[in-house]
């Protein structure tokens, strides 16, 4: 008998077909969000699950899902999963690194340009029938070219964002828990600085850190106060990395000129004050969402699930200390 697996949200048909070659697959092609109770019910008897970043996997869930052996997240981030609890329960956890780096970096640039050059605000102006004609000072924005780009978190995505800055003749500064190699710094044309110097010098600050207890509110009131007057903040990493309430204050009263945000605290709920601000570009956590990349993420998660349950060695294993039972 084939092992049973659950796919918690809609995925591409060929991904399901691939999984069906190995497993009895239950999938949620209706794409209805599952609350905890529904998820637990649907996980009964399952050996594996393909989760999305909105499915929380913790010790309580694992305690009532004893047949589970693998949790394969369709995301590079995995702050929705308690890795240690999974390891203790003998459950392998995987993510989808690599496949989404370029698309996420592209989208970070979309946010940079849209925010600095007020694309969304001016689009709304036109659509509302408010355009009365050209004038010199209309929608004055901030130049991106020759500005200083600050990158907090110089992992795979941060580096891709940095490399794209070359075309804009920018100075690129970065801060990271560990300084990158000289080779990476050369390829990215980026200079390592302290977090304080990064905050003080960046005209545009992009966040590319994972969400962990250490990075919770890594950009809060004190950090925002250290930023340059007129600076722009871009967050396509995770909600919770930024203190959204403090951000609202920094956007309304300075020092920030604008923010481009793809992620939020308490998604999908938004801080209503953010929505009321014109100098903010808001998108619904879609930085990786090109058709090719979302397909690549789902297929990589499926490969991880197949490898986990057939060999015990998934390529993107996050908790190698899991206890094999
Ligand atoms: C998206 O946010 C991801 O972590 O892949």
C-alpha cells in the first residue's frame, strides 16, 4: 500500500501527478484555508505533508499526528514550523531554497522602484480621474540611480538584490551576522558595515533576513530613528522583522520617505494605519510569485517529500538531527 500524503493548499496538476506516482495523495485543490482542527483531521493517517507558510506545525500538532514523518514546506522561510519539535518527533522538515531567489530579488526591485518613483500613488491618481495635466513638481520622487543601497541579510536573495544594483550605479552596503567572503563581496560590489552604519547611510534599505527570535523587530523604533531623513525601507522578507506600528510612525512623522512592503505582522491582517498612508506600496506576500517560480517551489517541495519518504534523505533537510524511528 502506498503511503498517504496531504497537500494543504492548491498546487499545480503536474506536481500532484508526480506525487501520485509514489503516494496516495489527498490535496486541497479547492484551496480552502484549513484551520487547525481541519488540518489535524486531514492529517489523520498521513506519512507526509506539503505545507505552505500559513500552516503552523508545532509540538501540539505533532502530538496528535503520530503517523507524520515528513513536513515539506513550499517556501524558503520556515518560521511556521517548530524544527526542534519536529526533530524530537522524528519528523523531517524541508524548505525550498534557491528556486525563488531571482524572482524574489526582481520583486524587491519592483518595490524599490515603485516606492521611490511613486508608481502606485500616481497610478491611483490617474484612475481616480484626478490628473489635470503636466506640471513640474508633480509626484516628485527619490532617485534610485547613484543612491546608497543598504542590504540587511546577505544570503542568497540579498546577494541577488545587490547584483541588480550595478545597473543603477549604486553604492552597495550590507550587514550580515557574518561577513561574506571577499569573492561574494566582489561579485556584489558590496561593502560590509555595522548595522548602525547601514541604518545611518542607506538611502534605500532592503531586508533579507529570515524571521527568527533574534530578528523579531530587528527594525523597530530605535533603528528607524537612526535612518536617514528621506530613506526608503523595503521588506520582502517576513512580517515581524519590522515593527509595523513603529514603521507607521516613521512614515507619518519621519525620517522615512516611503516603504515598499510585501510582508506584514499578523498577515493577512494589515495595520490599518499603513493602508491609510500614501507613501507606502503594499503587496500581498507575492515576491516569489512568478508562474515559473511558484511551480518550481511546489515541485521542489514534492521532490523533497518523495525523497524523505523513500530514502530518508531529502535534499533540503532542515533538521538533520531528527530521530529516525
Ligand atoms: C516566501 O515567503 C518564502 O519563504 O518562500
